[in-house]
């Protein structure tokens, strides 16, 4: 296999998000920018997204307005920056079912979607509970679950059970049960194709919001701090953070967290004509740069 080209594509942002929402226990420590984005992986005959954003219509708009999201742009606008259209996306790996990661199912008409079986089943369970337990539906849109079921009916949804090696050549998914959500998963790109990769990248979904979750704000003496929102176990989040960092060969730069506002400083990047960040993580031989 040849290496993949990898981009992080910002599609919206919250300009002032409380830090405590992102890093557990960081109360009364101000606000930070919270980018919303997805990861594009291209190569070996595949065009893959990790997560698909949300549709700024209907319930998605209500969620966006509630959380203070600004400058939302459609996948057609965002992907145009790398010369693609939503119709050209063949596969989408969904890390978890929150609205800003799975709400864009209908925006990619030719894609097949991959999600953990437990993620779907537990959201259906949460939907079935009495109203006073509705916190368990935090950031989840029931209509997204219904759309996912319809995709399953149409043969466009694949449910996974645990870790999967080589879901695509050199691309693995790792399961993180009862962590940020009941069935979160993250994606490991072994960009040299080797099992013990020397060129790995890890797409975290919301298992890592900021690199501070990996070093606690003290890179010289690091320790893990969970994200600020978890439906599952904080212990599981800590252990997952450890697994993610190990999968990245201990290099936080290789931990691709789309909600991390500092990602543009780690990789070649530019702002799109809509004022959104485009980060070029890896460029395969023969691929034209989207940031030069």
C-alpha cells in the first residue's frame, strides 16, 4: 500500500467554550475556541471520512444554536477546499453518535457508514428511558439514530463489534467501551502499512478533546486528564488515553483531535475562503497540496 493523504477539515466552531467542558475539573479557568471538524483520509483507492459533522437544519440547527456554534459550512463547501464533493466520499467511520459527529449522515449520499454495534444499541436504550433520565441523551439527536437504522435497512450501515484490524488497508478501529459514550471508537492509520508502524496517526473523535487531556498541562511531567463530558467511566477514558498515546508512538502531534484548537500550529495549514482551518497532516506521493 502507499501512504494516505490526511487532512483535518474544520467545518464550524464555538468561539468561547468553557475549558471545563473539555478538560475535567478545569472550572473557572476561562474559555477557549472549540473547532468542529472531521478527518479526511485519501489513498489506496479509498476516500474516507472519520465522522461527518452535522446538518445545520432542523434539530441540528437547534443543537448548534444551543451550544453557540458559529460559521457552520456544508460538506460541499468544506470538501471543495481539497477538490472533492460529498458524492465522492465512499466511507465514513463514525467515532460516536453525538450530533456534531454523526448528524451529517444524509449529506453523503454514496457513503457506507461504520459504527460500533454497542453505540447504536445503547443510544436506542437511552431513548427508551423515562424523561427524567434524559441527561443520558446529552448531545444526541434521536433523528440521527433513526437515520442510521434506515441506512442499515438500505445496506449502507456496518455495525462493528470491538477492535477491527485493516478495516481498510493500514487503517484499524479500536473500541473504547463505556468511555465518552457507550460505544466510542477511534481510528489508527498505520501510514507505512506495518503492523508495528513507525508512521502512525490516531483519529480520536471525542475521546481526546485537547492535547491537554494527554499531558495535564505539564508536558514535562505528563498525566492524563479525562475530557469534560463522559457518559461512561472516567477510568476507561484514562486508560483509553493511554492506549491512544501508545498507538501514536508516544507523539502527541500524531494524535489528531479535531476539537484541539492548536492543531493548525502542528501541521501545514491555511484558512479557507470561509475562514475555517484546513490542516494537511500527510501528503501521499503524487497528491497535490491543499495548503500550499
